[in-house]
């Protein structure tokens, strides 16, 4: 149960809750909004959300920045009669209004029809717009829905679109129906108010979200000396709520549901735990190849590795089966990170990173230390035989069952062998073959309690990272 607006209300587990930030506006007058939507009882334990057909419409009616309750009545009636599931974004402004005194925050009965045959509406009346929209998004995710029609004013559309950029991704589509404000109540200054700062509202909300899946934990290699800060993140201690991305997801994609505001908060919490400023965090822009960006030069559109000698700049490589690999030269004080999937491995991204450190900063290959982070093991990773043959050509041990239809492939071993061929000392590589040190290279697919995995979780997967930076002189972990 969640305390919101003086009442205890069920969270997104009830049948209605919306994800919206693009709006639609419709206005008409003379309709009483006292539809029957009972509030959640103090002890109400909501059942799982009802199934929603793909064709069922989800409608958000904006009372916060849009029309007043009286002008919204006709739109509510029309949407309810059409079979749409309706959500009212009212916030604190109309929480105690007589016109909506019978409306409630999400309840299981919201999914049923009222006595006159029309469906009930669900009231979103959290203490802030950010929280209302986030709870709405959680319900959309539970219902596996992504399309919303929004009814609002011209001003409301501007404000809600700012929230949309922070709390939603391109997975969600919003159709706006914008109506001009006409009645005296709608044109009052209250209708023109917006949060002093949308970003501040969203930031304040996500910062108070509780950590999920236990405490934040980072794996560290004993091979990397203390003059560097580093770590490999795990999945606990963040605020992402989507099951396959819960909870410390550190990458926001247009193709997935975890929004930038949540991912930014996860990164902030990682930075606090690890002891680096979050604004100095730079993440590889993956293209599954072998391009290396030297910080200080023009940044490419995409790349799979970074190198730098700048103190305090935190460079990071993502992984969700692919390997985040860290490179540190304690003599020249140079660091590098690489994202190595099976394609990048074959294209030589690991040695390309080493070569950039040598070429750009005068490192000696024999001084470079390498730590390979959590990634999919040969136990869980397979390729078609034609692709596996490329790894077999590196060394037969990389493909233990080449005659299988889908041979298992050891991409970690392939990277070790390629690095050793390039001059990196075997004892300077910390991976799953090393037993004398605590492991930093568990199989991501085998450990769902600790790591995200694309192979295991499908397209809505989360991302962990390996990060590395050169400490300021005299500072320690």
C-alpha cells in the first residue's frame, strides 16, 4: 500500500494505472463527474491486473493542466461509453473537489462497469505530477500496454511532454487531443500553473524511491591497484521496477521500457556507493565492433571502447552477457574499457583497446592489467556452427562441442588468447580461469539473482557495467 494524498491507495497492481505524458484534450460543459469509482479501502488487497485486449484504448484526461472537471464530463462520458479505460490526472488540485468526490484512486472495481453500463474511471491523485505519471506507467507496464490517448490543454501538452521525456521511452506512444480552454474556471491562472521545474519534480520523486532487490553490490578485481577506482555492478540496490530490469539497470534504450529518469537515479546511487561524481560517468556507445574513442578527441557516433589518461573521469562499458573489460596501466596511469560481445571479440576490440593505449599514451603492453567482468559463460552461450568455426580457428578449446548443431562457445577464453597473442602477460589477465583471486567473471545467464542477461531475459533486459577511473592523488576507496 502507498500513502498518497491523505489516503492509502493501491499502487500499480490494480486494474488501472496509466503511463502517460502526451496528452489529448477534450472539453465540454454541463456534465456531472460523479461516476461511481470507489476508493481503495485501507485494507484492500488488489488482485492481479485484469487482462486488457490489444484493441482496448487507454485514455488519460488531464485535470491538472487541462480542463476543469465540469468541462471534462462529456469527454469522460464519451470515452467510458466507447469502452475505453479512463484515467483522470487530477493531482492535489481537485482532490477534494465536490465534482470528483466519488472518484477514487485505482481500485479493483475500476475494471467493472457502473450501473448505467459505462466503465468507471481511475483517479491519479498522488502528491506530485511525477509520482502520478510514474504510477500510471507502472500500471501500463503490468498490463503490457504502451499506447495512450491524452486529453489536455495546449499548456498541458507542453508540460506533460516534458514529463514524458523523463519518465517514458519511445516504446510508449501518446496521441494528443488538445482543446482550447473556454469556461471561466478553465481559463483561471490555476490552469496555467506548471511545476516550477519539471526536472526537479521528477528528480525529487525518483530519489525517494526505495531500493529494490537488496543492497547495492559491486565486484572488484584484486588485480587492479588502488590508484584506480573500479568495479563491476550487479543488479540489486536500484529503483527500476520492471521485473527483467529490476533493479540497478544502468542503460536506457528507446527500445525498452526503463526511462532516463530512473536510469539516471540508478547511476547516481552507483556513484555514491563507488565514490565517484555521477556527472563524470561516461558509457560506451555500443556498435558491436572494435572502434575505440580516445577521450579528448572528437567523439564518434558509436564505439565499443574508450581510453584516457584524464584523472577523475569515469569510463564504463555495458554488459548483459557481453563482456565489460577493464584495462589499467599503473605505470603510465592510463585506463581503458571495452564492450566485447562475440562479434566484437572476433573483430579484436580487446587488442584494439590495448593498441590505443600504447599508441596514444606510450603504454607498454607488458604493464597493462586486464579484468574481465560478469558475462555469459560457455555453459550458456551457443552459436550456429558456421559462426562457432571462427572461434574454433582462434583455438579449438574455445568450442568444446563443434560437432553439435549449436556449439557452445567460450568467448572469454577467446579474448584471453587474443590478448596473450598481442603481448599481454597471462598473469595480468583476471578472468574465470583465475582461481587464486576472488571471481569477477560469473556467468550472467546462470545467476538471475545477481545479473541481467539478454539471452535469459529477452529483449526487455537490464544492463550492468564495468567502470574504471584514475583516482586523484592521495585518494582511496
